[in-house]
C-alpha cells in the first residue's frame, strides 16, 4: 500500500510498455494544494546491489481546466481462487449521475484469464465498455473507448474477471496449483478496476479519445 489512507485519486502508473495517458482538451486531474506525491515502486528480486534511478515528471495544463477527471475504483478484496478450478469474480456499482467514461484499467495477475465490463442502463439496455478474452499480465495499461462513453444516472456497471488456477494455465506460478487470495505480489491475485470519468455534457459522445 501507500502507507496512509489520506490519499487522492490515483494519479497514474507505469509498467514496461505503457504509453503516456492524455486527456482531451479541457480535462485534467487535480492535485490538492500542499500535497505530498507518493510514488510506490514494485521491485523484482535481485541478488546484487542496485540503485534506483526512477524519476517523476509532472506536466501542467496551460489552458483552463473545464472539467476535472474523477475516479471510481472497483476492488474485490474478498475472493479466493481454489486450486484446480476456474473461478469467476464479479463486482458491480451504481452510477448516481450522468457520466462520460474516458478510461478503464482492468488489472489482475498471472491467473487472470479474461475480463468483461459493461453497464446496464435504467431501461436495462447493455452499454459495452471493454472485453478482454485472453488476459496477459504484460497488458498494464489504461484502455480508452473510441469516443467518450455516456453512462446515464441509474445505470449499474458490472465487471467480471475469470481466473484459471489449473495446470492448464501455462502462467500459473504454482506447480501443483495452490489456493490463491488477494495480495500485492505477482504470485498473489487482484481484482482491481479504476474507472476514470467526468460529469456528462451533451455532445460528449462525439469527442474522440484516440
């Protein structure tokens, strides 16, 4: 963890292969005045002395920010993944206001097999958000819809992740498979889904995200 509960929304992250995350014009994230920036780094095991050379580069917008990006994180801490089984883990949240979704960050580890995220609007119509049929642990990235995605107030966002804790999973870190729970380590597992959005404005559906 970050060592404190008094934290802002996640400001970003990096893993090898990740590219810069850019918001459309007029959108930005806010860092509260007098804040400390906390950088959490995950290290791989090493048997030699090393020096950390990480640095952090912050870019400030020159133009006025019209809408601040907000964040909802869907986390399931309580799942367990029995050995020799494929398990589905689900979570859902209610949307209390009209929003425009701009990014998602579905995240799991080596047992992850697939993700499906969608919303059901008040008319019970499905709004697809993202589907990953063959999860790869190297895919540490924010995903954008093609255009801002309007999700009306009263909708429910549903997320399902599938985990393969069997010998048929070539990435399974345990041979033979063992019970696995939530944890920060690569050989543990996570169900972690930040969703970035802004309050909806008419015409957002026409704003491309690249």
